[in-house]
C-alpha cells in the first residue's frame, strides 16, 4: 500500500517503505519499538521479593522484501533492568539478536505456502500455553524452521524449534541447543460455527529438565484443543491440553484446562463487558511415586493471568471474574477479582512459568489466596501507548507460614513504536 505515495501520510512512512529498484514489491522497511516500564512489588512469595525497578527495552528491525515471494527480517534488542535486585533471563539481555529469518512464499493452486528458517518468534498457539513472552522484559525467540500452509478457512503449520537461551554475558551471546527442542504441528479451522477451532500436537525434548519430583531427560508429548469465538455479544475461549511421556524413570501424566466467557453490551455507552474465567492444571499427587503429574505450561503469557508472575500455570485452580469498560475509543479500564487453590497439596505453589515457591510443597491447605486487579490501557497516539496495572495479593495462612507476605504489584508502562 505504501508503494503509492498517496498513502504515505504518517511522518515515519518514508522509512517504513524504502523502494529498491524499479519493482515496487522490492523494498526495505525499518522499525523501532521502545518500551519503558516501572514496576513496584511489595508482596513476598519467595523467590519474589519486595523491589522497585525499571525495565528498559529497545527493539530495532529491518524488514527486506525481495519481490512478492522472499522476505528477510532482522531484529536487534537491548533489554535492561536497572535497579532490579534479582535479575533473571527474562529481565535483561544487553544488545543481542532477537530475530533473523528468511521467509519464502510459494503460491499453490488452493492456497499459499510460507517456509521460514532462522531465529523468530512464532505463535505456537494463542498465548495461554505458548507465547513469545512479551509481558517480561526479554521475549522468547526460537531458532526454528517451519512450513505454513493457508487456504481459505484452513491453516496448517509444521515446525521444528529450539528455544533460545538468554545469556547476557556479552553482546550477541544468546544460543539455542539441541538439548531442548519442540517439534510439532498446529491445524486451525476458521468459521467452525461462530468461532475458530485449533488442534496443537507436539513433542518437547529437554535433556536438562528439573521438577521437584523428577529431573533429567524429559520426553513430553502434548495434545491441545482450543475453540474460541464470538456471537451476539457473547465471547468465549475454551482450551484443554493433555501431556504424557516420561522424565527419566518417571511417567508423565499431566493436564491443563482454561475457559473464558464474557458478554459485551456493544450498543451501550462505554461498551461494558463482564467476564468469568476458570483455569486448572495438574500437580504431582505423590512425589515419591512413579508418576509425575506437574503440568508443564510450556511458554505461558504473563498477559493471560497477571504480569506479577503469580500464579503460575501448574498445580493450581483459578476462578476470576472481571468487568471492563471503554470510556473513550482509546481508553479501557479493567477490574478483576480472583480466588486460587492448589490442585494437590503434595505439590508446590508455582510462579510463572513453572517456578516452585519455596516451602510450599507438601505443606498447608489447598486454598492459596485471592487477588484483585485494576488495569488501564490508553492509546495516546498512533505511535504511543500507555498502561497502568495494579494488583493486590492476599495470601492464605499456609503461604504466610511459608514466609509469604501480602502486598501489591504496580506496573506503569509507556510504549513507542513505528
């Protein structure tokens, strides 16, 4: 579209479309994203400790299109966490290669094939169990190869991928390893009634897996079914995942489910929406037995639950109600309240992605606590957006005995991009 000068109305359009040669389909597009985020944490849930810090992230990309069939994409990232007491792989990655891949489009009689090879951020599913981790400061790329076929209402993706390990010792030191691979496929079918049905099947192979009840070589098979859609004011998102395989000598038998339902009064002022969410994931009922029941949430999205990283999507049950309004077209306000339990008290309470809380395994009651959340999102301009997220946690007596402390999480974010 930007090949036509009449559509170049934005100040950044001259660098979003830089023609190369006489073919308008051969061009270079440059882009920049800057995210500044302040977080304040007062609740304690080891390893989460009270802290106040900044998260800075700058991403710069170059997107080269060579005719209609070849694309070469490269993106650099510099993510820092000044002032953060405990800095982990999801917090800081100073000057590294976030993505670089080649994508070839091959037209077919009934659809289109896209073949991609390189470091990229594929959407393995739709964020509940496998996301690119945009909530934390460092996103999760994969060194991967994929074939994507689209035809009318169908989409089929087959892939081989290795999660990239953030190292942050020196520039450009991130690496992936054949010790940790994910291989599988996803099939989507749009217009199944008023929604989209997707099926996701894969195998996770991790030679250095660690769980409270097992560690070592992991071979975990995953089968996931999801149905989401909307009709006459209602919206829904229902998903279930089964996992089986082994970690060393232990047999894996795990499951996870999630369901979102909501209703929006679209014709009313502020378009109010009320929603109900339920999630559950298995834990290990007998740590000394032959079965590992702890659910592996793969690469969950912090946006799906809470950016504070609690609860994690393992050994839990989660019931949340919500209400959202849009005072203006560019401003939304969300209020939620939730209750939390453990699926089994023999296993731990978990933080995202699957980090056990110290002193909780095999102790205390199933009830874990409650939380409330207020979130505001504001589109300030086409290139600038802001958000404020405030959460308060009231932990159970069992967690208090394990050293937890009630308190809040506050995040204030500004994002600029083109």
